[in-house]
C-alpha cells in the first residue's frame, strides 16, 4: 500500500445492513477492515448462490467477512424492512445501504422509511435508469443526444436524429452488459432485436425491452470517484478506463490517478458536480464515467455507488481513504473527513479474461505472476467453474493489481504479471459444436 489507511474508529459499536454486496476481493477486504474497526455487518441476500456459484457458503470469502447473513427477497421493500425493524418499530441497525446497481434504489427507499441517512431514492433511480439521466441533463453541452426506442419501426427516426455511429445499450443494467457500437442499419437492427428481447435484469428484475440509443462520441474515457456529503461533492481523483474497444466496450484495466492540467481538471470536476446536482444526488458515493471529446467533456453514466474492478483499492492505496469505508460511515450517520485529498504514488489493475470458454481445470502461471514485484494476483474463479466469453465485464475471472511509485510503473508490472496467467479449460461439447458452425459459416 502506498499510503497508510485513514483512521475509521467511528465504526466502533455501530451496525450496518447491506442489501446485497459487490463481489470480489476489494469489497471483502472492505468488510474485514470495517469490522476490525468495530462495525457489525448484516448481509441481506436473496440468493447466496449468486456469490458462491454452487460452492459452499461457509468456505466462501464473503461468508467469513460478515457477522450475520439474512436470507430475504431483496427485491421486496417490505420484506427487507421487516428484517431490520424491531417489534417497537425502530430500526435494528444504524445504517442501511447497497453498492449493487440492482438494489441501490431499494436500499435508499428502505433507509428513508427507517429514518436512516441515505440519498434521495428518486435521485438514485434517475442515475440508474440511463435515459432518465439524459432527460434530467437536458440541453447542457456535456449531455449526449439520445432516443429511447420500444419498437423496430422507430429505428429510422433514431438514425435521422442521431446518425451513425451510435451506441446501443439497455436503459438499466450494469457491468457494460449489452453495450455496443453500431455503424449501420443492419447492425442497429441486430442490436435492437437482441436487446429488446432482454426482459429480465441479470438479477432477475423485470425489464421493458426498450433500448437506449445514443450518439457515439469519440474520445478517451475516464471515471471520477466522488463522495457527496451534505450536498458537497468531494473528489478522490480520476481513474483511467482502458477498454478493448469496438464493437463492445469491455473494461480491461484501470490506473489511478490520471494527471490532468488545472483547466481540464476544473472543467471535469465541474461537469460531474453539475450532473449530480441536476439529479438531486446529495449523499453518498458516485462513480461517474466521462469521455473527453474535441468539444469538451461528455457524461457517459453516473453510478450512485462505489466503483468496482479494484478501483476502490486504487483510490485507497493512493489517498489513504477508502471509498467503501467512507460510504459506510455516511450510511451510519458519520461525516468522513475526506479533505484534503492527497495523492501519493500510483496504482493499476489489469482485468483478466479467459481465452477459451468451458470448465476451469487449473490456472497456470500464478507463482510467476505473484513473483512480480508489488503485484497481487486476485482470482475469483476456482476449479470446476464455468468460464464465459460474453460481451460484458462478467466474464472477468480475476485481476493483477499493483501499487507503486506512479501509475505507469504500476501498470507495467500489472501487465507483466497478467501475461504469465493461463486458464486451462475443458471445453464443453456444445461449445465445440458452436465453434465448428462458426468456422463453416
């Protein structure tokens, strides 16, 4: 770690309920750190298998990182409230929150009903439903022209309004699910047919089948990691968003902090703060994705939660403040002393994707990768797991992570370590048949 972790003694004696949780190492680490400082954690979950993928809960890292697990329908507000409310009608917890895109609205609603600290549920929903964010921003120059389509017959109108290329995406999803660039009518029709058929979220919630189309904006994408406290948005810094590129926009890595000129930084922070103010988001963490274009910064998405893919570790190792822990402090009614934000060193993470689909047999090269100076190898798959090759970040199987003197050095070391890893799989018969058909076509 580049910078020592800040003091989080205010967790002592407090209890928090988390409605579902982000997966992977950084969030489990955050749980351990919070509990070491005295925070009691209740996890409310509708499906433990979402985390374990069929493995034993008692041996899963998340199982050992919380004090109590409550099995409840986490899409049912009344059911969640019943689990955290005493017979006297008072809350059994000091805070209630969620970092899961699929549950942040419900968590905000539950906190409001219980009289606990939390963001405005309407603001969270506006951020999560991407077409509503576009509508809320209106005609500001950092917005992007868009159109929500529900029928194939609307596609010619969308082309006339937005032109090619454009981005097609589900209006409300996470992990870049379904996001792709389309360059002509044939690609647009194919994307619409596929995305309009999605009638459930990745967590089983109903979807309308509408498709959000946006004008494609060329530029370099970054994210801004913030914490809004009493209406003021503190900025931890700017993270690079390295992408595989067209046609899908799958993340392959991140570095922190991204250096910017004073003019660029001031303009970027202003755009982010104005965006959060426009939707009424005045409490909690946000991970806002922004693209730098020739005509200025453009808002891609605003995610009212902490970032994933080890980005919280990047921020923590460089600033000493944990976005995860600061968000939980806010949730229990404490004010995290974020300012001044000081950067020391840099950090990088490489996201690892399997080269082949199938059942994981073993991972070669872990010892060599772990021997690279300063690198942690953080895998979240094990023997017997099914490895995917999908057009979203869910097919990521782990990370190589490094903090060091600067972000460029950290990136080089993380990349070097990633190059040693090889995921040996046993391909399924169905996969072999599909590949054979693709080869003949």
